[in-house]
C-alpha cells in the first residue's frame, strides 16, 4: 500500500498520524511511505527518523500525496487539502465534532473514501484501532495536570516540620476512558478522589481504582448501545445535579468528562453548583467542545466564575503530542492491517462491520451518520 503522512494544519495541532516506529513496522509488511517534510517534528519525530524507518521524505503536501492510496491524518483536512488528494484515495482521519457536510462536495468530486476514525465500534476486535480511547486516555491524564497547575494547593498529603498539609480532593464526573484515567492520575499524585457516572459498570470501575463513588445511584438501565450512556431526561439531570450539589463544596478540583454520543454534553454543574465551590477551586471541563458539563465553560478558554477557575480545553491530547501520536499511530497501524489485502493493496469492504462503521464516504458517496 502506498501511504502518505502529511503535516497537520489545524492551529495548535502538534500530533502526527503515523510515527517512524509504525512506519518501520508497516514497512516490513511491504507498505511504502511518503512523508511530508516536518510532519512529525512537533511530535518529536524528525525527517531523518522517518528516513531511517524507510520512508521517503518530500517537501510539501502535494508531493507527499502524489500516488498515495491511503493517507493518514489526525484532524480533518481543509477543503484545499482535500482538493490536493489523489482521486479515489482513502483518507483515515478524525472528522471532529463539527458537521462534515461542507466537505461532502469535494469528497464526491475527488471520489474520496473518508474513514472517520472516531466511529470505530466499541468492540473488542476493534479496540486496537480506537482513537477515541487512545486520545481520551491522554486527555484524562493531562486534565489532572492542568488542574494541579492552577490549584493553590499541593495534591498529596505532606507531613513536614512546618506542619501537615491535607491532600487535595478531586471529583471526577463521567468515568469512561478519560474519567478513569483522570481518577488514576489524581490518585497517583496523592489526591483523595471521588467519581460519578450514570452507568452501573462505571461505578465498579471507579471503586476498583480506589476512589469513592458520589452522587445518585448508578443504574444498569443508564447504559445504551455500544456501552455508551443514554441521554438523561431533564428530570433525571435535575436529580443528578441536586445529588452532586452536596459534594461540590467539599472538593478542590473537578474534572468533567461526561458525554453522550451525538448529543450536547449534559450539564451536571449549574451556576449555583459552581458558586457553592470554594474560591480558588478549579474545574477542567473536557466536554467543552460539545457544550460542557459545567455552566459557563467556554471551549478553549480559561474563565473565572464565582471565584472558580473553569478551563475548557479542546483537543487536549494535542498538548501531549509524543505519546498521543504514538498511540494514534498504533491505532492507524491496526486499521491499515485490517484494510490490507494479501497483495498489499487497500480493500474497502462496506460489508465488514468495522470498515462500514467508519465510512463517512465511499468513493465520494455519503454513507450516513454513526
Ligand atoms: P464517553 O466519552 O461517551 O462518555 C464519558 C462518560 O460519561 C461515560 O462513562 C458515560 O457513561 C458518562 N456519562 C454520560 N452521561 C452522563 C451523565 N449524565 N452523568 C454522569 N456521567 C455521564 O464514553 P467513553 O469514555 O468513550 O466510553 C464509553 C463506554 O465505552 C465505556 O463503557 C467504555 O468502557 C466503553 N469502551 C469500550 C471499548 C471497547 O470495548 N473497545 C473501548 C473504549 C470504551
């Protein structure tokens, strides 16, 4: 398979879709690579590293894409980039939360097959391709570091000659991939951690990480298709908020990660809840891009509301580009192996359950939503 790796163009995006280590591995299976010069540099991979891994490094996107059967990206390409893509090629990329509709005319015109990597089904067989999980793992970890850096307290208990410092208290809302990683990271840094999720399975996972469980009873009915949470009704959400209200003033920082696929994120902390937190408390709202779990969160911004610092980072995994790229790259490797024919070509089988879930377009034709 002729595979191209291009430089990411979204502002602040430092990841790269394929790292040299993966290029070398796939190269051993006979796949050939063209890499745009500088594509990996912000993720710690130099042109020389790619060359050593067996790739051809070329200047500019157009040269990298020339003759490619498959090209890999982290973030959705611009229209201009799509226009430069080889007709009939396959693009493996995240598509993002914004509507893909503006891309459709160019995808059709260039007969491009767009594999939207966020749509990897949450099944065991596809786990190695799951970019949402790999990037959420990094984001959950980094969210705790952002909170720790903002907080006017240390996280661990410290017993010193100058007295004993109590450990910081963390509350993690939503215990999926990012939330569980946030719980584990906060615990490692010595904080006392509590978690909450609507799903009963998540409750067990919160407890198994040594955190306590707060809020209303988690329920088996809260889980819908694919292991995701179902959307709660307004009444259920009001109950959740009321139950969480008692916990908020007792915590120094809050990491919010609750999401429902295809929906606005549920509001779990309203203005009153935020005001009940002590001044200097910190909120990191990882759901900011889909509307936020906390009233007043602004995507990509740091705001202070009632004395509480509220961060709404977007694409947080991009701020840990080396390891985020390494994991993303292994996801893309698994996808390439899934798509490769015995002869080394690319086969897009719309009947295959994993491939069909990913198809945003097949040779330019839209294939419907997730
Ligand atoms: P997500 O990002 O969609 O949501 C994050 C968390 O928010 C979830 O745990 C969800 O239950 C929770 N949530 C939603 N609404 C809430 C509310 N009102 N209040 C509190 N919490 C709320 O989820 P995710 O991290 O992508 O994981 C979703 C599920 O998929 C999990 O069960 C996870 O274990 C599973 N998973 C399976 C695989 C696999 O088998 N391949 C891979 C990854 C994840």
